[in-house]
C-alpha cells in the first residue's frame, strides 16, 4: 500500500483517573494499581467514581476555565500533550490543514444541571442563568475549545457515538486524512460524565450502577460479584498523520491504523446484541486483511454489567474462540467507565505492548463468571513474553452502536 494511504499514530495525550500521561498510565496498569475515588453527588451521596487529577492551568488561564467546560479542559490538556509528544513544529504548521475530531458520549447535561440548580437558589429567577450557557452546551464544544486554545483553523466537530465514541473519533480522523481534507488529525474521545448526577441516577434506576465498600474494587468486569458501572471522566487524543508525511519529518511512530468497523444492532435501546458485535469485529479484521490469530491483544469493552459482559464474551468466542495467540484484557477494572473516552484510553494502555510484550491484566476478578470464561483471558497478573503485532480495540454503546478498531505494530 502507498504511504499516503497508510495512517499512523505519532502522538498520544491523555488523562485518566490513574495517570496523566502514557508512561504513568501504563505503569499503573502493569502494577495493577486502580484509582477510583468517592464522589459526593448532589441528591445521591457518596458514589464510586473515576476522577482525573491533571493540571488544567498548564495549558489554560483561570478565566478560560471559568468560561469553558470540564470536557473542554480535558480536551485541551490531551490535545496539547499529544501534539507536544508528536514533535510537530507548530510554528511552521498550516493550521487550516489540522482537523479536530473528538468523540463524546453526551455533552451539555453537566452545564444545564448546574444552571438549573443555581437558579433554584434564587427562586428560579432566570436573570441568574449564566450567559456562557449556550457555547458551553453546544455539541461541538469540546472540539471547539481545542481550536480556540490552539488557534486551529481547520474543521472541528464532536462525534456523538455513546460509549463507542473514542474509537469513532479516531476512525473519523483517519477517514479525513484518507480523503485529503486535512494533513494532521487530532482525534479520540473525552468525557466529563462524573460532573452530571443524571448519568449516575440513570444507571442506578437501571440497576446498573456499581456499589462496593472499597471504590477500587467496585469495577469488576467478568467477576461473579460484579454489580454495575463505575462512572469516570478522562480523555485520550491522538495525533494521526499519513505515513508519507510522518516519514518526511522523521516522526516517532507508535502504531498504524489497519482496520475498523462501526455498525448498529437495531434491536434495543440498551441491551447489546452479540451477533452484531461479532460481525463488527469480523468486518474490522477483513478490512485489516487479518485473521483472528493475527491479533495479539483484544481489548474488551466489558463494563461489569451482568448481561453486557456475558453478551460480549459470547461475541468474542464466536470470532476468537479458536485463536491460541489472542490475549484478552480489560482496562475498566482500573479506571471505571470513561464513557466517550473509554475506547481511546483503553487502546492507549495497550500500545506499549508492541515494544515490551506484556499484556496488562483485568483486575478485581475474585471469582470468574463461567459465562465470561474466554481463552487467554489475562486476569489479576500481567502476562509477559507475548508477541504482539496487532491489537483490536472494541467499544460498544447505547442505541446499539458497535465499534472495532485494529492497530498494528509499525513496520516500514
């Protein structure tokens, strides 16, 4: 394939509950260190949540933090860190040729909830409603805040794809590069979901909100004792380029995007469809011209809901059941469910496996659910000495959206 038809990752910027850069994040995954705290939520009390602790003032002024959103701040941090990591010479860049594609689960709920609560303290007098509300709540806010902060003049928008949004953001960036619309894509996913009590209340009403006396053990994918989702915030944005451009400037290359698929269940608002999930993974493999045995790591979506984990494992068995070389793990057991950022963060945590040959485990599995048994499921301890030449990252979301993204170890 010609170099201008190959899309590569040249920069990674992230913030997760257990790390503010790829090195810290990876170290905590390999050392089995989760970081889930307790959040005192309006109307709900203390609830386990994944809370990021990055230095927002590193890239923003205090006034910008007051005017903007948490999602915007996460986005700016990740974009700035990713671009710095890429080594691009910003002063010589044509900012009209840079695109920003940010996946989100939802946007606007946080600001609206806060404003309604604020005016309730003033007898619902709308004179106390913030004049910043509209730019804070428009759907393109997280991507738009990046362009404002960095002076980017190319296209920007968010991709609303529920919890498949991180993969969807990266796929959109790759497609825009292949179309020749941009020369650099800042792409991935972000989430500010813990700032909204509504998402917690919604999961609780569904019987799908995790509870545990120890918040670090609340997220338990595949475990018999799992009882729901730990809601988290975070972000991961990648710098994507055509290989021809990356080679011209001698860029460090993390990996190459090889295949992807997004499809729809069209069967239920919430319950997953294992047939459509397996179809999604199979189509991504076909695009990448790979067999299941070529995948060294399958990064699962599993959120620690009873039926969600079972259905996903059923889908995995149908595609990878006979593969002896595919190792399976999960990252939500460390950081909870980062919603729109989940797929992008979970992919990032596995990328170093190309170099070190280590698969980080799924933790908090005290008693494996027999319906979640999978070949080469890595639990509680890292597995070393694994040849990893390709990673499949799966992310699924409400309204039946499924995504699978395959990256491969870069070879010229």
